[in-house]
C-alpha cells in the first residue's frame, strides 16, 4: 500500500508496520517535550498512576517558557516543580527561564530530525514537521502516559496535499502563505488530518519559514503538518544535530490524499495577509481591511520570533521611529536568537527605533506578561492565535500578520502593507 509521509512515519513506529487512515494504532515515541503543564498537571497525574521513573530521561525536554521569568507566585511554584522533576528524574534536556520558547529551543538542540515521531504538551508541537518529522500536541494525561511508557495510541490521519510553486514576493513571508491556506481550509478544514506541503516554494524556504507554516497548521485543526527534507534542513542538522542519526521520509508515488490545494505564486502572487479578530482563519489581504489604528505591535512567539523575523523588522525600521502612540514589543524566540541578533546589530536598530526588547518567553502571546493588552486596545501581532482575550482584556482585539506587516504598522500607527514603507 502506498503511504503519505505521515502514514510512513507512523507505520515505522508501530509493531504491525502496516497502517491505513482511520486505524487506531499503538506507537513508540522518539521524543517528548513538556513545559509548565508538567508542574501544573502532569506531575500530579503521574503520582496518581504510581509512576516512578521516566521511560527514557534522554528522550525528554522540559522547558520553563510560558511565564519566564515567573511573574507571580503560582508560576514560580510550577517552575519549582519542574526543576524538582528534572533533578529527580535525571532529565538530560532542560531549559529554564533563560532558555527560550520550547519549539525553538528543541529545534536548536537538534532534537527534531527527519523520520522521528515527536509529541509535545503544547498544541503548536506541529512545528517540528518542518524537519520532516511527524509531530503533534497532546494533552496532559496523554503526555503523562508517554513519560511513563514511551508509547501512546494514535488514529492514523488522512492527508491533505498542498502544492506551492514559485517564490515569495518582496516583503511577503511564509506567515502570509499559511494564513491564506488555513483561511481557505477553515478552522476545521484539516481536522485530525496531516497537512503535507510540496513544491518549489517549500523546497527553497528557510528553516525558520518552514517552522512558521507547520506551526500554524493546527489552526485549521490539523493533527500534524509535514514537509519533505530540504537542503536548508540538511544544513541546519549538520550545524545543530551533528552525529545524530536521521532518516528522511518521502511519500510514495501513488500515495492517496483526501484533499488537495494548489498555489502558484508566479501566476497568482499572495499579498501580505492579516487575520481579523477573533480567528486565525479569518484573514484578508492587508489592502482590504481599511485603516485600523493600533495601540501595540508585537513580534515574537514560537511562530515568528526567529532571527529572520527580527532581521526583516530591523530592515524596515532602520533609520525610522515607531509611531508616538504605539508600543512595539519584540520578544526573541530563544536566548540564542537574542544573542545572534545582538551580535549582528539587529537589536540596536530595533531599540533605536523605539522598540522594547524583552527576554525570550511566550509572555505576551498568551496574555501572560510583558505585553498584556488593556480594555479595547488593538494589537497587530506576529503570533498564531487571536482568540478573544488571548493577549489580555476580553474587549481587546488582536490582528495576526507577518513580522514585516507588524513592523510597517508600528511606524504608521495603522495596520499597513509592508511594501508601502
């Protein structure tokens, strides 16, 4: 039977080695990532299970990232429990509050590689599909089971094939492409399906741009988003995962897909997109949304806080100042990203323009700290979700866009096409 990428990886991790869409199968997990939900819920679940030891302390990453450093005593207690767990279980991979956002640091450590089956206690764990891995997010109880046994059950997903040809137009980013795609699909258009990406655009994307797209597949309900191996991924692995084995996975020629989408950016370029409140799949070209005044512009998160995102922001802001009525908050995705941006002068350009640069954390994206919105405030953000109350007060409004669009908007004070600045 011909397999899609997702089917092939799942089959390789079952005892039967033979799967079909809709099958319920037990799979062995190569790696698991857990963040603050470990201390808030998973530890208690493990205690109720009579759990004693992690199945493999070298196949676990624990990250304190959502509220980092802790802004209140509740967060501080969760971080303490995580640290205690790491010490008691002799966990090899741990990032405390100085490390960065879980999905970025896992990638930087070379822990996501082709052919792997990875689970995270966070819905945006679909990010690792950028590395040709099957990766998905599971809830606390499922994550506890994996920590205890190294195994879990999955339903084999149907797959949607998405072909994208051409190249990104000037100041159009992969964030614009994925906003367009998930809006075309709808919030449940890929429900429990694998979104598998192909084409010349995908082959030539940077690793960061690939991560952005796979990260947001869950907003269309996808179980995972996966891309084939590319030269950019190979270079990344040589730098960050030297000596670790991996096996690139391609779909079989006659693999069956439950649906397909096709885009050719040469004939039909995608414009900068903006997702209107209160859904990531409610996007329109920036030229169609009118004059939307903003109070805050935010660049960061597991979706768009990487070095390339900070660099295009600096490119747009260089020699300019942000609007007098706008707060521009920038949160690098990891400590490493922050250091690289300092060394190449990016941070200085951002701060000269009036930006506030914070430490690496999920922070503002989840309305946790370092950028929480007040009543009726409007924010244009490079994050992945704009649900009501997501970044703060329930009457605030969040518009999702690429870092380029966020940067341009910070200058003008209204949501602005970055090609016009």
